[in-house]
């Protein structure tokens, strides 16, 4: 929930590379970026770390269209075809009445 709110998108998730779907979509965008960093192993006997190595983390970002429908209330693509509103908006509307 936090990622989709942070990125202002209908959905976002963090997965490992093996779980990425290979389905074809009308369009998609894929980009790879390297995040420089240092990986340190904690050591309980010495402070703060036993050993540190420079390491780069490679991140793959994939954007694809949602398979869900657009909710007319919040405009996110999180509504099932059989519903009038997305689950979040249905909860809000039910609580208001």
C-alpha cells in the first residue's frame, strides 16, 4: 500500500527477478539502474562492523499497464470489472452511509 501511494500509481511491488512475469502487454517500460553502496557484516564482538565491501545493487524497474479497470471515484486502476468502485472506495462509501 505504501509504495503505490509514494509513487502515485495504481499498484507497486518489490519482487525478485525470478518472479517477474514474461507476459506481453500492449506497452511496457523496463529500465535498469545501479545503486552504489557498501555492504557491511555486523560483528557482535567489535563495534561497529567486522568487514565492509563496496558493492553495487542492480535494480530493475518495470512499468506496465494495469489489468484492472479505472475506479470512477479515485481514478486508480484497481477496480474489478464486476464492481462499480474499487475495494478501498467501496469501504469508504459504505462507512459514510
